[in-house]
């Protein structure tokens, strides 16, 4: 039974809509519309997987429809309510191969700074680029996304994750930012030894990084002015960061954060751009660039950088090597402990080695070659891991432990 009641209206019997229960297993009904027409509804029996979505929806319906209707040279496929099977690598790779964008894509602005770095002559001028990003987790060039955030939740909820090309070098323009905001709004801002901007001497409102070259340098920073902090904490809470992980990747330091809007009522993105831009213009004679939503189609060569930064191999395949270790103990009768230790090495975003040791059940040891055969070389990605594990039909107990260590 489903209740469909308009907002701010009292409950009435006629708002109750009957529903029908199906006991025949999984059933998916899919449909969509484009700017000039509606498409039919398609019913698919069985469990929806990444392969099914690729074969029966994307390949047979979406791409065929685009080809038949002569749509834009780079159409946008809006599937923002899709769940994790529709986020499988086989799907995203195929869409990229067919030159089809999805929503939400990664912000093009993070790529524009790299375009400026590679193409703009800044010996005679400096450039200040400011933009408001859509909700995105951005990690550094040498960081591990699996430890910095909840990668599986990001994939399932169609959130965006980007790896920037800059590292953690220090090159700061933050003094001008602090001066601009403090003088205009009379807020207590300071810069700590990590080059973070602190509000009231305690709350982090900005992080920073740089890319230093022989002739060109860029320094970028964030500025938190109106962020959904509940989602911020939710997505940055990695389930892998506290359990048996060994990694040499640069790790972020957890900090308490606060929105500038909490201390500056009514502050907006436009007002921040105006105040900061004026300060840089007065003291550094910096050229301020305005960027519009059509940036990718108007800047030659930007699409290539965008595609590179959106690629799975860049975001996840460039992850510094790391390992996961889990130790399980199960108490059996007569006070016997059943111990299992699982070690997984991940290199270039793929499982390179997996070992299982136990003191009790030889079945697990006999399964080790089979598990290694199916998992070694698999991309450390939600759908890829699920598909590999589903091909192993033997012990459900060991498979559940493997899913636990892999965070599935």
C-alpha cells in the first residue's frame, strides 16, 4: 500500500493507492524520455546486474536511441537515481567509449586549472580562478580513496569522486584570502602550520595544495561556506581506515569543520568571489577569469584532460599500493577456537595477492587456489568484486568473510 499525499494537505482515504505484490522474484521496469519524445517501458525479469544493465538497457536501448535520433555529438544520459549495478565499470567504460556523459559528471572546473597550467603563459601575468563545485569528494594525487572516504557508498549513491593532479606541496596565497574575509566581515580567521584556514582558531574552513613546475605553478584551496556537514561526515567516514590497513599513501588529518555562513549570516558564493577577487586584484594585479557551464565545449583540449581525470584508471588505478588484513576468531565446542586470517594486497587498483590461513578447517585451505584464481587481477571495485565472488560456489562461510574484509 502506498500513500501519495500532496504537501500541507490533510490525510484522506482517497490518497491511498493499492499496490500488487509479486512473488516471482526480481522484476525491473525501465523507461526514459528525451527532449523530443518518450520511450516505451521495458520489463526485465531477474536480478539487475551491471552486465544485464549494459546488455539490455545501455547497449540495446540507450545507444540505439541516440544513434537513431541524431542527438548531440556528446549527449548527456541522466540516470541520477541509479543504484550500484548501474554504476558498474562495464557500464561507465562503455558510456565513455560511446562518448556519452552521465549526470552527475565530475565538475569540469577541476580540469580547467590543469588546462591553464599546461597551456597558459603566466610569466607575465597571474590568474585567479574561482568556482563553486557540485558536491564532490576530491583527493590528492598521492592519496588512497579507499581510506579517505566511503568509496562503496559514493558508488551506490551516484556521488562524485575526483583525484586532482596536485600534491601536498606548500605554496600559499591564503594570507590574501584571510585578509579579504576578515576585513570585510570582521570574522576571526587564521592560518595554521598545515596551511589550513581556521575559523575562531579551531574550525577548519579551508584546505590547500599546490603543483610546482619549472615555469608554472598553481595553488588551490577550498572554502567551506555552506556545506551539508552531515553528508560531508557520512561520505568521508571510510570503513576501511580503521581495520588492518597498511598504506604509505598521504593521509588527510581529520579536523572539525564549520561553515562560514554560521559566522557570516547571508554570505553567498557571489559575495565571496567579489570580496576575494577585489583583494587579489588590488594587491597582486591578478587577472580574474570567469568560467561558464559550457567551458568544456569552448576550450580546445579541455575535453581530453576531463576524460583523463574521469577515467577509473586515474581515480582508482593510481592508488598507491596498500594491503588489508583481517583476523577472525570463532569459538567452537570444547573451547576450540577457529581462527582465519585473510591478507589482501592491492596494486594499481587491482588485487595482486590474496592469502588465507586457518588453524582448523582444511576446506578453506583447499579453496585458496580457487579464490586466488577468481580474485587476483580483479579491479578493487564494487561490481567487479561482486561478480568475481559470485562465481565461487563452495563455502558460503569463507565468502562472507571475504566480503567483510573487502567491505562489500
